C-alpha cells in the first residue's frame, strides 16, 4: 500500500489546524475562549444581511422610547444601531462585547455617528457588568453558540434585567444556513437554550418562527 495518501492526509490535517487554531481561541479578560468570531473578519459583521430581517425583528419587539436595552455580544454594533434608533434620546443602549477589538471598532463607529444614547462596554465572558435591575430588554443575537458558560452569563443578565424585562435569544438553527452560519458542531439547539434559561430562572414567553436560519426566543424572569 502506498504511504503517499496517508502522508498527504496528515499534512492537510496539520495545515488546517494551523490555519484554524489561532482564530478559534482568543484571549479575553477572564480566560482564553474558543469559538469566538475572529476579529480578523470583523468587517463581515457589517455586510448587509437580508436574511437577518432586522427591521422585522424590531417590529416584533415593540421597543418603546426611553427603554434601556443591552446588546450582548454586539460585535460591530449591528443591532445596537437599530435599538438606538428605537429608544430615542431618552433611552439608552449598552453595546457590550468581550473582545477588545469589537469594542474599539464599535466605539469608533458610535463616535463617528455622533450617537449619544449608546454606551459601548467591554464585559467579561460570564458577566457583562451592567447595572442591576436596570434593563427593559436584553438581546443576544448570533452570540449564544460562542458563549463558553451560558448558565453563568444568563444568571448575570437576570440580575440586570428589570422584573418585567425581556431576554431575546436569536441563534442559528441546526440544518439551515450552513453556508453562512457557524459550523454545525458549534451550534446550540433551541431546546438546549430553553433548558439553560429554565435552569437560570426564566420562562419562555414565545418563539417567533419567521426567521428561516434562526430561532427567535423571548424569555422573562420567573416571578420571585
Ligand atoms: C458572530 S458575532 C455577532 C455579533 C452581533 N451580535 C451581530 O449579530 O452582528 C458574536 C459576538 O459575540 C461575542 N461574544 C461571544 N461570547 C460572548 C460573551 N460571553 N459575552 C459577550 N459577548 C460574547 C463575540 O466576541 C462576537 O463579537
């Protein structure tokens, strides 16, 4: 049997590990974390996304002027800008991320746009560091599959949500958008998200099924 195909396969494997490892494990405050969206590809997050249906998402969320909203894992502030428009001058948007490159990029963008109702925040993987009992709405869009310890993060978020506040989780369905979304092994099924939420004191208010690639879940805190 020829050993050439085996050597070629080993070489391919080593090269692909070399290419993927540096972008999959990032140093963030609180430890090294896998699966994070690589800052080298930051501009992809600003590309138009017809499939995201952001305007339609905003319609369903029915955001009022004066709301205080947190966009957890804001990336380049894609959703934070929609929120800023909706909450108006009397509201506030926290645009939070754990990767300093994302935070710097978003801060510059917000400054350039002259938005005074967006505060850009560098958080920790299991604690965004937002004020207690202050948020009307928290959004995690395209983030959950990157979170190392979702239960710890959901507990921190619960402390910052007002009693009647809503937590929105939008993430990639399994078996859809394979060419544009994260790799299949990274994806978190909807029922696993709901189980984490249940464990950390939330209940599901509803699921909006209109996004083809994503589940769109709304949670509230169980009454204490
Ligand atoms: C794929 S990007 C999505 C960004 C943005 N939400 C969007 O839809 O364009 C995921 C972002 O989540 C951030 N992230 C991952 N884990 C996080 C955590 N535990 N807390 C806050 N942000 C996190 C990453 O740094 C990255 O910027």
